[in-house]
C-alpha cells in the first residue's frame, strides 16, 4: 500500500467522481483508477462501488478512508 493510493482514495471520496478526483491529484483518470484497483487487490476487498459511474465507497472502503 502506498500513500499515493490513499491520497487518491481520499480525493475520490471528496470529489465523488473519478475524473474530478484525478484532476485534483494531477494524474489521468486511468492512472487513478488503476491505483485504486491495486489498492483493492492488496487489501483483498472492494473499496469502491462501481457501476457506469462512481457509486460511493463500500463499507470496507469507508473503514480504509477513516
């Protein structure tokens, strides 16, 4: 787990939108999404609810965010 991944998660929770979170972090949206997916893989749980767009954090994601 890298600090940058957690920063991306905080930005995503704040912005509630992948593109806006990526912009706030000065990275591309695919880079932010990949970092979040790597974090999920490392933790072994989904932390972001995804549909056609951002749907919020899972309960596990809320714990990680806290």
